[in-house]
C-alpha cells in the first residue's frame, strides 16, 4: 500500500513544480510596477530588481556563481544619447544548478528596461520622465527565467546537464551584461552546451504564435524539435544572431534558442504595462520550453553551426 501511495504522489510532485500563471503574474507585477520606475540601468529600482531575482534564486537553492555571491558587477555605458551619468553600475545575477555534469546549459533573460525614458531607445514621442514599465520587455522573460529555475531546482530529477540561470543587466544599452559575462565567464565557455534566451514572451498572438529563433545554430535542433507538439502555436527561425542576449552567445559560437512573442504597439513605450501580459499563454510557452530542454538534454553536447 505504501508503494502504491508513493506512485500516486509522484505526478502530484511533478505538477507542483510546473510553471504557474499566478506566479508569472506575481513576478511581472513586481518587476513592472510603477514603483520600479522602469528598472533603468544604474537606478535604485534596477538594483531592487536584482535583489528580487537573487532572493528567488536563493529560495530555489541555486548556488551562487557570480564574482560576489550571485552578482557579477560591471560598468555599463549609455551610448545612444548624451547624459551626465553615462557610466552606470550594473550587475548580472547568476544562479547555478549543479548536477555534477561535464557540460552546462545557460537559461537567460535581461531584467533592465528604459527607466524614465532618458537613456535612449524609447519610441514614445516625448519619453522624458515617463515610466517605461517594460512588462513584456522584459519582466515577462524574467518571470519565465524564475519559473524555469524553480521547475528544475525542485523537480526531484538530476538532469544530465548542469543549468546556469542568468538575469542579464544592461541589455537595453547594447547587450552589455551578456557580453561582459562572455568576456569574463564564471564558468569556462567550452563547458557550455547551448543557451536559451527569453525576451518579450508575454504578448502571445494566436495568429502569429511564439517565434523560436536559433533553429539553425546546431544540426541537433531539428532532431530536438521532431514530433514536438504544444497547446500554443509556434514556429522556428534559423537565425540566432539577433533579437537579444542570445546574439552575444551566438557570436561566441554557442548554439542558441530565442523565444519571442513578437512586436506590438507598446514596444519601448510607457504603455508596456503588466495588465497586458497573457500569463496563461506564457505558462504554455514555458511548458514548451521544458519539453524542448528535456529533449535536448538527451543529446550529446551540441556542435555550433553558423547561419548563413
């Protein structure tokens, strides 16, 4: 009878660790609240977002793999506009799930945004002193990062790869956080298998579907995708050198996948607000990512393929 009860419990444990819409909403509402003032690089609110992410990593039991605990500090530079504080303190937040494997998969998302519209890149006609909440760009991706970290840290499975969860700083200033990590890695780059990037995964359009870039960056990806089905529509794109922090990894000849639900009228505007995020669809996107990750982990270390 005890063995039978244990068997019954296993599905419940697995379900409990699956991504959940309510947790996605909680993360997005915190990160993209007006009180966070757009999480501009160098701001107190950006630092608060980093603390929030670190707290979740610690709660999930991830090991710190920055240069100072979970943090990897660097100096970011504002280049698109002239501002008196062009040099700004920034940090990557890095948590490691050590499965004792020889190779590691990177799962990443950037947590910065445009702040109060004074660092460039806003598409608002009069952006200064307006809060750019960045709910989709990229609180949605950070929520996905945290949900995947929670899933793999708590699922009771020892995967055949280690997992490195990274929240990148200063992406909006030109992929500066991911490039800094790749030039100053806290784990040898030759030990990295591939990189998964999430940037703007909160505005699912069922007519378009979720785009998955990087399909051409390794000859292994077609095998990984073969036979995969999902409750949401998705399509693949071969290119891996554009869009977000995945481009920095591609430049280092590391295979990538980049998840993105597409552009919308609120992109880089103050109107990118939390109430517009489709948390139920994002949950299904994360379920798809888990399926692909689990299938990819059944393959040997991938070989990079440049996309021409």
